[in-house]
């Protein structure tokens, strides 16, 4: 089980957090203007990356804050955490 | 098959100290070109190759596998086979598979040990009861042999379940499909490999796909660690790694690859003679022919390709096992492991063409792909050979995520009042 | 039998406390400090079990967790018996009962041994090749296969023992209390690291503890004496915690480790009760030092499995530590120096050593010279080609090896013996290292896999890191520890170490015999009965990878998980396939290191602690009034309240009628409640619900539907505008936590610009709902000051009020279609409020009703239950609730999905009412609905979602979803049941009071 460094609370056991999938998929501002294909892209299609992934986690059993994590999905190593709205510290 | 397996061949070979058995499959060097290439040497991929050769007369084909055949989810799952699915499309697909399972050992001349010891699904709250009854009614009208059992009948069929009304989530009943059961996972991969090889299919192990070559809208071949191989048709059956292949052609799939764990106990004399599944408390258990309790745990919620999940999931699963079977508290976990499952948002698979000509995907089986292996292979072979889906897999196309016509097998949403 | 093979020289055995125990029904004696294995050996019992496949007699082989053969059933009590327990790890206790497994009728006479005669017919994986004819006979074949498989027996009654979990955080975890582990623990603790040292034995010291040999000395003391002082010194270290009888089970990523501590397994039977049996430690260590030592390898030769054939180092431990002679005429067979330590120990204890058979040409080490000096006979360059004796070895056959080691030459010699010690070299215990994700490297000169790269903050030291010589173990460990901990501990700088150096090495994975391989049985995996021949067969059949060979032959898959067999399997594969071992790789070592009790993994989370039970503040009242409860999520909800002998149907009919005829009272406290505040609260609701909220007046309530982004109904409930920027949202009981989570997600990640705060207040308020034509009168008695006129307090509005000076919120909302109020009050007053309402309602025959009646009443009105009438595939349009979708709103969650090609189809499944032709016939929920029963396959058009007998309408009613149902009103359809077909007609969803008159009655 990971240790996740919540940007608000510090390092905590993974069991306190819930995963929220790929990050930086912004909900379209004008969904009605999207084609069915474009909407499906937002709704369902994912990169599902093997390697460095930008993803969302929620400190569900802690401060309840959402934040971003950069994790390598091939070895579960966490490279960085950053708050929602912040620029990723690693590109 | 020149080297037919039977009790007689065993006796015959015993005289020569088993020194004259032939190879189960060859170890060929890849040819320059194939009529079709299957990426992924798991059960589904090998079955696809087998049916392409057997039913569609496509014999100049290859299966490429980055590791060893059957080394992925085929060899890591808890081998539950059933077809008591809710929706017509799923029932059609899984029962097609179940019917093939029933004659598979003979078809392959390889004992896959398909054992129809029944699969029971338990209900623990009133909504479970409604959902399972709904499924049972649908199954009956679809010709699938599922029946509803009340609590006493559950207890009778599997006496070791704790059916006391005093437990936290008492068993309120369950469904039973008697034709359902388990099979020997390795034998499925090996049996298909041997039978496909006998028809000329090249099974190329330790050959990792590094890229897919395209010419405009069509595929032209694959780049591999053993060089470039030309082909006009590529069937991708890479399970947890489907997205990795899809990303090579900038195709995004509605998949997430997550860790799924399982464990076995030490072997004991027969104690449970059926497969019992409980969605509500997350416990799946059966006993292998060797005597080990085979227990399926849940998936973790995060994407990972490590084949490892979190200990919490294992603990949660065993907690549920002890709730339903307090007699197992002194049993010991012998081995635990993880696999990578590719999960679709509607918990149904994709067996489909793509917008790229000659590129086909068979993926998204989530936690339950093993049971479909023969059916999946048969239908995927049909789709590749005819460039059109069979009517049994037509609903499992990729386009359903655009139109919204999902095959939602999650069952009812939340328990609510 | 029953010779006493105990010598009186061991200080680890307390010969003053004799312990009686039973093995296979026979009472035997041992001493405190014994293991079951050492006590059996002292009683001259080697034969303890039968093998898995061939039922060959098997004896004790080792002295630790790698034991493959001596696997016994402990205890006979149906709830407390434990299968597959290693006799080598069971500490002897008064009252211990153990028995052999996998044999019938007894271990001495086992019918299953007939398998051994059929063994030529049943090579590895034979079952894949047969049992296929006739096809339907597999079930029968399998029945017998299953019966003969398995080892011990599962308990058949619930476990009475208690298990526990504890969390532990430390700076340094040291796994293994042998010489290098002791050095590590001392160094870490002295340098202010908070240190934990664990060892699976009951005493620290590892194998050095009983190493009293001239060839292994530190600072002029025997190495055991030196180490004992070191262990003594540990006591003064404040930062050090020591846990013995604690076995490291799993090493996960991020230095998360699980260790099982045995607390009562060694206690006398009558002392075990009411104590915690095992505790699972969940450890987070900043740094991990693995010092788990090495295991001795067996040698692979014909009939190497007979009782009496043991690992040479185990024979040494039995004599030096337990004071037990494993035989009286012992031969030793080796490829390395360590068997000579055994020979010397035996000789020093007065046990005659026949000879040492050594496959090497020579060895000039200190230890061999010492053995020679003691007059021990050595057969250089010889091998054992066969062993004899059925239930116990009685002789061995020896031949000279050819120069290249592939065949045997010369004349066969026979040597009588009652015990054969074998040593094939040493295998570092790298299991934990690989479990943690570490990669191994191969060392050619002695064929060992060693820890190489790891992502975690950890090191391996001592023999698990490949340092087998005493001077290397100490010096390298000290250096590695200092570097790893970044300290400079000079306690061990000037150690003078005498160590016998092994220089001559030779290894043959599969030793040759004078017979062809096919006629021999060189066992690799003793418990699973797989032989070198099986591995070769697998390779011949094209199984190339180690994983394939393992699975095909089941080598390494027994309860010892291949601790003794894996290396030889790899060696034979490499040799046969002509590959270098380092390139072949290994199979994955999976957790746990040794089998781990389910009970320990689960800890206290059993029985009533399986899951949290949430009860409302009014729960006790319901229980007192005979309520049956229903589990809804984690909540216990009153389901119905039977009076006297009423069954559920009768109770529900009575409750439903009372609620419509006069008054009913319901505990609605479990509904999710979310407090929403902030200047953008209205805008937020606009975005999460399908309908519009900006214009909702303060003090008014509105029903809302929430969708998933895929357009499907997710949850519903009534939300009240408390003040300008303050709403109270209610959700379904089961959906509460998920709804809050989802709303927080949108708020924090998609709409951070909104000024909105969400707080779950579900547990803060109790909710009492009163409904029925007399509800107004009752409420006016409870809150006399409140103006309840329809004008002042109309349907779908809210008032703050005081009851006995306690603030409460009263909503006039209705889920039953009756005139109805919901009072929210601080939880602690919930029960008194309920009682007050009940008291006030007595004159109106106020009737408590449960969830079942609630469901019935709302169904009469056609109100949906999210999760029952919807299943994640229903849109609001499908529910015929088009009115709730705001046409004006630009966007809300799920809106875009409502316009996809499939969701705009007008023949989707839609919510309808159903009436049975026979008004007494109540449909089964979940039953399917069809139009055509003749044509196969029968097309299913929908299903019954809710169904009840309505006492108020005196007929059965149902809600259903039916394909194109909207247009099918009046259509006759069929519900085909197993034994009959029920005729039904599609109707409107509202069965009662279509004009909503009762709301204001």
C-alpha cells in the first residue's frame, strides 16, 4: 500500500484515500456544442497509461480534498503531488 | 493430431519412460508475413487463433506473446464459468461460451477439467433479492438454467455457509446455475495452443509488440522485439495491456487497467463442492481439485500495471469469507497474487472492429473474462475473418460508448430508499 | 520403536519439565523447548506423513519453515483443529494432539500407496491427457481425484480463538535475529534509530546459537558464546523492541510489511483459552534490514525421499540444540563443507558417523581437516545412487562419479544406515526481497540468486545476501549496516575471526545413477511428488519457461512453496535446455513467506465487527415495539412492526391502511442530509439537479433528480431552501456518502469558482415523518404555536419551530401522497420527539410503519425509488419525468448524454404501471414482461420493478419498465412465470388519488 503525501495533511496511508482516475480531463464548458463522438471522448475514453500518469486522488477519510498525483503506473512510484488548479511540478 | 492424448497413449508412453512425448507446440521463428496476427497469447488470443484456423480456414496466422502463453490473467484468475447474465446480449455471449466449454476437452483433446459443480450467487439484502430474481427470470426465458433458492435451499446446496439470520448481512437466498462451474486455467491456454499449433498456427513467445505500422487507414504489420512482421489483419487480445497497444495507433479506449487480486489456501480434503459468489459482501470461493480454497478478491480503484494490489483488498475479502464461512478462520493463505484487468465503464467487453482497417480489439473483460474464453475466441475469429461481427457480439462494439447503448452489467445501482 | 534418542547435553531443552503429547493417538513424551518434530525424533519416529500423489512414506526432513514432509493435523476439536501444520515449527505443549495427514487408514498402512505402483502411468500433468472419455464421466473421475487430493482437514465449526491487529511505525526494521540481524539491531538502536527486531523462533541467535566448533571463533570464543553476549547486551538498548515467535509474512511496496506474532500456539492447552492467539503487525518501516539467513538445499538422486533422509544441517540442529539423535548410524552425503560440521557435532555427541559421501574430489578446508582428524571416513568423488528401506531408510548404495560427473563408474557399494543427512549447498532466503519488488542477480561460483536492485530503502545482509563464511557474515554485515544507516559504529572493528573457508566447490543438480533416469525417482518437490523426470518431461513437451514448468509439474506449488525445490528445478531446466541459469530467471515468490492464518489476516473484524451497524436515535423504540429490521447500506431500518402473530403481509396491510385512513409515523432519519451553504448555492444546485433552483423561494422545498454524467438517474430527494444562501438537501439512504463525494468532486475540481460549502449532517438530525389525514391535528398538538393552515404552511414548504424550546425544522413534504410532515430535530432529541408524536397521535390510532409500507404507499402514488425502479440505465425521460428536465438551463450534470442517439430513442424501456387481470395476483418483483409467448426465443420487453397488494385499492399494483411503454397504455401483456403465465395490462403509474387531493386533506 502506498504512502500518499496529501498536500493538506502530509503523508498518510493509502487506505485513507480514494482514487479518481486520470487528471486534467476538463469538463467541457459547452457540452451541448459537442458531437456525440466528442462527448464520448470526455465521458469514457482514457489514455490508461502504463508509465507516468497524472491522476486525481481524494483524501476521503481525511480532509476530503481532491488533489493531483504524478505516479508511475508501472511500479506505483509517486513522483509528485500538487493541488487542484496548480501546474504540474513535472511535465 | 498425430499425438492424440488418451489413457492408451499414457500406457504406451509409460513403457518408454515418457521419453517419446511430442512437443505440445512448436517454437517457430516468425515468418515475414501472416494472413492475420493475434497480439496476446492468453486464453482468448489462442482461442481466436484456433477458431480462425478451424472455422475460417485461416492457417497462415500467428499469435505473438510478449511473455509466455497463458501467463497473464488466464493463469491468474479464479476460473469461474457461468452464463447467468442479465441482459440478452450478455446471456447470448456467455451461454455461447458455456456451450463450447461443455465439449471443449474433447474438441481440443486436452482435459481442461471443466467441472459443472454449479455457481451460486447469494443475496444479502432486499434489493439483492429483487436483482437476482430479475436475473433468474431473464435467464429462464433466455434458456439459461438458473434457479432461485431460498435460504434453506442455499444451506442445503452448500451446508458450510453461515445462513444464520443473526449475522451482519444474512443470506436471504440466492441463485444457482448448475451448468456453471470451474475449469483448469492453464489447461485452457495449453490446450488451445496445442490444438492451434497442430493446424499450423505459429505461436511466438517472448515477442513483444513495439509498434503497429499503418498505411493511411489500414494496418500493414507489427514491429516486434523479433523484427517487423507484415500482416493486413491484427486482432488485439492484450487484456490489461490493451490500452498500451491502442496508444500505439493513437486510439483511446474506454478502459482502465486495475489490479485484481486472488489467493489460495493450503490444500485440504473436500469441504466445498460448488462455487459461491457474493457480490454484496465481496466473497468468491471454490475449491480446486487439488484441495486449495480459491478465493477471488476485488479490484483496487486505481490504475496500475504492477500486478500487485493493496493488502486492504485481501483483508476485506477474507473478512467477508469468514463472515460467510467462520469455519475457515484457521485455514491458512498459501499464496496471493495479482493480475491487471481492463475494465469498461459498463462492465461488458468490447469485441469489435475499429475505425482503422484491419485492426480489431477484444478487450474490456474486467474481472470475468475467463468464462468467456471459448466464446470470445470463436466470435472474435468470426469478426476478424468476415470483417463483420457475429450477431452474438454485435452489441459489444466500441461505438456503444458514443451512442449510449451500453450493456450495463453492474446490476442495480446503489441500494437506496 | 520408541527408543529414546535423547542425549543430555542441551541447555535449550528443559529436561525438568516433561510434556506429554499425542501423535496418531499414541501418548508420547518430550520436554519444554522441543518442537513436535524434535520430540518425535527423540521417540525414534521419522514416518509422519504420506506424499500428495504417490502416498509414499515421508519423514521429517528439516527443522524450520522449509519442511515439506512433516505436515500434520493439530488438534481434533471440530472448531480448533488446524490442518497442514509443520511439525518442525510446532513448539511442544502439554495436551498437544497431532496426527498424520493424507493417509487412510493410517500412516503405517495407507491404501493410497497403491498409487506408487501406478506411478509410471501418472507422470507430471497426466490428467490433462486423459479422463476425457466418455465425455460425461469427468464428474465421476473428478470426484475420486478430489477425494484423494487435499492434505489435512478443514475445521467444521467456527473458530473460538481471537486474532488481533496492531500498527507499528519504526525507523529500522530488522528481520531475522541471527548473527547479522543482531549486529544490525544493535547498531541501529545504539545510533538512535527506533528499531524493531523480529524473529520467527522463540529465541534469538539463529544457527550461530548452537555453533560450538573450533573452526568458527570470534575473539577467541566459540561463535555461539560471542553471540550470546551480544544478545545479552541488547537488553540495555532503549530504542530496541524485540519480537520473537514473529514471522514476517509479506513485504509490500513503500516498506509496508506484515508480520504474524504467535501468542498462544506454544502454550499448554489449558492456558490458551481467552487469549489472543495470533497478532498481525502492520508495519511501516523507514528502513528495512533483511537478515533472514539461508536454507540448506537437498541433493537430487534416486529415492531421495525416504523417511530418515534429512537435511544435514537439520541433523546438526537436532543434536546440538534439541539434544536429539536423528539416528544411530548416520551417513552424510554432500557437495560442500557444511555436512562436516554435522559430522563433527554428531561425533562430539557420541553418535557414530558411517561416512561422508562427498561428490567433490577434495576439500582442504579447516573443517574437513578436523573431521579427518576425528577419523570420519570420507568417500571423495562418490555419489549415492539409490536408497533402500520403505518406511525408514536402512541402507544406501554408493558409486564413484565419472570425471565429468554425468555418470557413475566402478563397483556399487552398500552402506547400512538409519539416517542420511544430505547437503546440496545453501540458498539465500531472498523471498522477502523479491516480494518487495527487488530484482535478483545470479552468482555462478556457488549457484545462488542474490539481492540486486531495489526501489525501496532496504538492504539484505548476512547469508541471505550470499555471505556464508563467518568472517564475511560479520565484516560485510557491519560495513553494509554502517553505510545503510549512515553511521560509523566501530564496536566490531577489531574482531578476530577464525572461519573455515570453503574453497572447493562442485555442484550437480541431478546426480547420476546406474539406472536409466526413467527407472529412478529423484524427487524435487517432496510434498507434491514431482521428480526431475517430470521436469524433463515438461521440457520435452515444449514447456520452456520456469513458470510453465512449475505449473505443468506443480513443482514448488506445495505448502512450502518450493523453498527446497525451486533451485534444483531451475538448475535442471537450465542444464537440460542449455541455458545459463542467470538468464532463466526465477518464478515469482509471492506472499506470504509462510502460510498465514485467515483469522490473523482478518483480526477483530469478524462477527458483530464485520461491518459498522448504523442505528437511528429512535432504534431502541422500534426494537421495543417488535420491529423487524431491514439492512439498508450500513443502516438498520425498521421494516415492519408485526403485532401478535401477524406475518409481514398482514402487518404491512394494516400499517398501509392506517396511514391512509388516519395517521402513520415513520422514522426517516437514515435519509442522507447535506447542508449546502454559500453565495453560489443556487447556481450549484442548478448544475447538479436536472431542474431549476434559482427561483425557489426561501422556505420552500423542491424535489430533484440527480443524474450521472452519462445521463442515467443517480439519486433523488427533496431539497429545502432554508435561507437565501442555505439549502438542506436530502438523498437516498444508501446513496448519501456517494452523493456527497460526487458533489465535492465537482465543486473542488470542475467548479472551484463557486462559493459553496457542503457538510454531511445525516447523523446530526433525526427525522420523524407523520402522514395521513390526521397528521395535521397531531402536529398541532406537538407544536401548538405553529400555524398549519394550507395558506401559511402549504405543501412543499418549510418552517422553523420550537418544541419544548428545542429548535426543529418542519417540512411539509410527502412521499406517500398523504398530507404529511417531516420534523428534523437534533439527534439526541429524536426519540423523545418520536414518543411525543406517538403520544399525541394515540387518539387517532397513529401507526408506526416501516420501509415496506413506505414502499407500498409511494407505489400507489407512482413515486419511484432510485435503485429499485431505476438500475443505472434509466433517464428521467424513461421514467416519464420529462417535466423535471429544465429546458432553460444551459447545462447540468448528465444533460449532454440525454441527446445521444441511443438516449433519444423513443422506444426505450419506460416506467409504466401494471395491473394484473386477477386483482388478487401479486406479481413477483423482477419478473419479466413479454408480448409474445409462443415465438422462441421469447423477447423480453421489460420487468416488474415494484409490486404490492394495495389494501387501499384492494388490488394488486405494480410498477414496471417496458420497452416503448409510454405508448402502450392499455396494452395486454404477459408475465411468464415458471409454472404459469400471468395476464397484465399496462396502465398509468399513478394508481391512487391522481388529482393529489389527499395532499391537502
